[in-house]
């Protein structure tokens, strides 16, 4: 975990991103430890989670490889749904898989709140029964129209319908839940890739000094 840690230091009207805070500012050459609390290094939280440790969640990972090992930002992604034990149910041209490994670095979207006691108890049975439906037989798979995302969203809507709630379209679910997480992940990946071949990545602050 430590090898992946990214730090942000604010100094000299710039944000400095690094893995270890340098003693001197690479912009002005001044000592970094003299700016008080405002220039103290801040550790950036990695947006990727060990999917098998995330119960009852929607997971996203690259179809091949891992986000922090060579992902180019445009390769295909694969999605799945975890049961209460972190087993990942996912659908592809071979049908539904129940994966106990392979989802160690994911974007994770929790689907059940702690107060939803009845759903917490029913989740595994609902997911298993849903996965055995004829819609998810191997020959039904279509890369564009009937894929891993179709499976995951259909299960989410199956749960919503049992609760008397309106279904979500793919666009709605993506916009509300996936895109915000993906943007965070994309920013982190950019920094991770920049720091693969330099000690410090410098982002000048605009006038007024505010930046996310």
C-alpha cells in the first residue's frame, strides 16, 4: 500500500504532488517545512478498493490488468456485484461467474445502507436466484447490448422493484454513481502515471490560489 501513496504539498502558488515530500520546494528552492499547517503534506487516498472486501457493492475494474499497472484510460472495463462475503458475480460470454479473486483493485460503489436490515439479510439469496435466470446464459451474451453492465444494472433494478422503487436507466446510474467515482479515479491515475517517471509533479494554482 505504502508504495502507492501520493502526497500533495501546497507551496509557492502551486500544488506539488510527490511520493515523498522533498526538503526543498522544486519551484522556489525554499524549505518546505516552514510554511506551517497550510503547506503540510496531505496524503491522497487511493480511490481503488480490494473488491473482495467490499460486500454488496457494484465494482468496476479493467477487463485485463489493473488500474495502477498499465491501464491506459481507454481499455475495456468489466463490472460485477459482490455478495455479503465479497464473492463477485459477473457476466460474460461464458455466463455468470462467482469470482473469489481477481477483483483486488476496483472502483467500488456500495449498494446497501447499514439500516436496510431486511435487504442485508436477503441480498445473497436474491443475487444467487437472479444469476440463475435464463437471461444470463452464455449464448445470450452480446458485447454491446447484453453484457456485464446489463447484468449488474438489471440486478440493481430487480432489488429496487422489490422495494417498490423506480428502475434506473443505464444513463441515470452511470451519471449518479459511476461517473463521480470514475473522475476521482482518473485524477489519481494521472498523478500516479506522472510520478512513475519523475519525483514531483507541479500544478500551478490559478489567481486566488484555490484548487481542488
